[in-house]
């Protein structure tokens, strides 16, 4: 019953929407090419002005159709976003009226690319929900009344049904174990990399993967009532409830357009000078103002990518600057998410033979604990084993040259009637080892903290994210130990996805602006709910990546500080650009209205407003000098 088959990628856009987007992008690229050709022609052949103007005119006409269509649609169906379309259309008409074909072509090109980038964030959220929904679908082996097994779709299961879950199967629904014992991979639910050992009477979650053993499970919750079903519902609610990112320019665009029209009308009424009125319209073209945010964002995104940071939405460059708290996952985020040998409790003075034997037995099993032990020695050092027998859910037994050897849980040695030393008190998996009926010792395994974690969290505290919360599905003792190692004072352990979402929403309700950092499916709700969601790129779940606003490609936590510092630099640059764009525009409009630009006012206004565009682009380009090399990480105590 495989659930890992590759599924085709389903696009979140309809075929009509795909064709429309492709058509607009094609027109924008063609217009951009003609625009560049016209400028080059004007530069090398200044006497052939007509040819240059013809190229610019063709460029503006190519993109005029979608712009005018959008403006007309926004007049019929008013919206906040539609006001920008109206402003762009008004600017194009003003530019055409005065012969400023460069502006007439440049503005709609910017608009088209901007709309595509905005839709990308929305589609990513929809893809996250769609992909998460696919995880809930699997096959189930349902027990019939006569004891026979019938393979059915898990969506047909009802409360009270009994199913069989074999090794390698995905648990089809939430339930209670009636018989058997096994190790379950619950990373999709709790985010915990250490397998959960389950036995009779224990509750299990749908979506978990049975690593070994054979289970008989009674279904308790299905569909929307199951744990993964609730995750989907909550994620959909979070998507709807998350307010759209309001853009300052759009917020006041309606008033700005009315103001421009009034100034132009008053100018015409007082001066009766058409040139002055056109100069006002041209001067008011918001080219520099429209460019201020995208130019800053493009530069910021380029710098971020150079530092191994993928920013999925440019708006979050601004959001990052005002963060006040951190909510961080444990497994796979602060830790590696893989088991490593932490200690050996044995009376033997020489550990190498013990490690060699443990690695040899571990190599004969696919259990995560066994796989972790198999890497203790090189492949050529492994012992030759015979008559290898894997006890489901317990361990491995095999014959060696020195006698029968066993590796596994304490229950395994009880079955083999081998006397062991007391089981150590340890927060993590424990594997015992015996040879020729003699118990050799205990191997203690655990997840390990990333060496840069302590340094990264300290940097964030210095940047103003003084409130830091560890949110994990792991046990309280494990979480407390890790929090102490990395300097986190507040901990919430044994948290399910719903608990993580509630905690993040509680932080926001308390007045904090949290950065949420995680890597697993269980973190997807919290990532969506946070002011900024950051996912680990290396080994992170696809759902977490799609739900996040930022992805750390190399999963180096020290880049969190880089994100915040870059964001604040971007915000400062954006503020300067807005001042340039708005201030310069108002100054030119005032000069045009008072007739200070002379008889050729429209042309002078066009030149001045294009100069402001160059200033905005130049200021945004300064961001490209931002560079933060990583220093050596510190090992936590």
C-alpha cells in the first residue's frame, strides 16, 4: 500500500488565467525590447528622432491594451487594486498627449510585472493547502465482519472501523492501537524526528508512517475531524483570515488621482493654457512613486538570494523590520533532526569493539535507531553476520563468530532472558547490546543541537527580538534541556499543529509581532499565522516551504539576523525613495501649475519626472552593496 507515488503538479491557475498571464508577459517582454531598441536608436542616431519615437510608440501600444482593459474593468468594478490601474492609465494618456512615449511604455510594463509577482504569493498559499490535502489520502486495509481484509480508500472509513497497518504503511486515520507494537514516524504531525514507540491502548494520528511492526487500529476520527483534517481546515481559515498586505501607495491612490485632476482643471481654468495643464498631468505621472517600492524590493530580493535567502513575497522585506518576538520549532530547526550517539553506558573499557558490533547489527535493519548506529564505523569494518532475524518493534538478533548478538529495546532482552543493567534515564532512544548471552551496555541516542543556534538566537535578541519561544511536539524534558542550551526562557512542549497556531495567534493578540521559524508539516499553520514565516530549505517539508514567506536555502540559522538587518536597510531605502518620488513629483506639479516651466512645460516636466525615476533606481541600486559573510559558528554548551 504505497503512498509515495509521484503525483502530477496541479496548477492553481485556470487555463484561461494561464493564457492571460502568458499573453501579458509576452507583450511586456516585447515592449521592453522595443523600448530598449528605441533608446539605443536615439543614442546612436540622434537625427532620426522619428524612428526612435516610432519604436517607443509601438512599445507603448503593445502594453496599452491590457492596461486600458484593466482600467476600464476597475471603473466598472471599483477595488483598491483597480485604483492603481486607473492611475497607470491616466499617466499613459497624459504621456501620450504630450509625446512622452518613454513613460507611456515604461509604466504599463512595470504594472504587468508587478501583478505577476503579487499573484505568485497567492498561488503559493493555495499550493500549500492543496499539497497538504493530498497527504490525507491513502489506502486502508479494513477488517470485514468475517475477518477478511478489504483494501479501501481511507475517505470511506467511519468511527469504530478496524484497520490493519503494516510496516511501511501510512496510518489512514486517527485511532487507538488494539494489538501489536511498532515505531511510528510522526514527523508530519508533531515534527518529531525520533520515532514514537506505540503499543496496545495508545492513540495514534492519521498520516503517521509505520516503520516496523504490525498494528491493528480502531478508527476514532476521520476526515475533517482527524488531526491532519483539522490542519487543512485551520490552514484554509488562516489563509482567509490573514489580512492582505496593504500598500501605502494604493491606500491613498484614489485621493491622489482626484487631487491631480483638480489641480489640472484649476490650472486650465486660471491660465487657459493647455500646455500648463498637460505639464501638470505629465508631472503627476507617478512613475518614480510606482517604481520606489518594486525597485527596492527587486534589489533586496537579489541581495537576499546572494546570501542564501529566498524571499517569496517582497512585502515581507518591510514586515521583517518591525518584528519583536521569535517563535521557533525544535526538530530540524534548532536541531539537525537526525539521531546521533550521545553516550555509552558499559562496564567495558574499550568501546571500539562494542561500536563495531552495534554498527554491524544496525546495518541489518531499516529502523531509524539502527540506521543511526550503522554509521558508527566504516563499511569495511562491519562484521559478518549470519541468520539475521529482525524482531518487529524490538530489535535485531544475529549470529556472529563470537556467538549470538542482539541489539534493541529493553523488551528484546527480556524475551531473550538476558540480564541487563538498569535502563538509564535518558531523553531519547536507548538501544541495548549483548553478545553470547552477555549484556554489553546501553547506547544512548538523541537529536543534536546545531552549532550556530546559540549565536543566531543571541543576534536576534540584540536586534530587538527579545521574546523567544520554543514551540515543539517533543517531550517537556527534552525541550527544557534544549532551551537551556540555546538561551530560550519560554517553552511549550508536546504541541500539535493546532496548539502551535493558537500560540502564534496568542502572541499577536498580546501585541507582539512574531517571526515563526520551522521546517515541518506540523509548522505550516504557525508559519502562515506569523507576521513572517521562515522555513528551513535543507530537508524542510514541501508544505512548510510553500506556507512560508522566507526560505533559508542552506538552513543556517545565522541568516535570520541577516534577514532582519537587510529588511531594515530596505525599509530605509524605500522611505528615501518615497520621499524622492512623492516630493519630486509634488515640486514639479507645483512648478507646472504656476507656469514656471515655460512654454515647453510639458517636455520639461517629462524630463524632470524621468530624472526622479533615475534617482529612485540609483538609490535602490545602493542596496546591492549589502554583504554579510558568515563567521565561524559557536558550539553550544
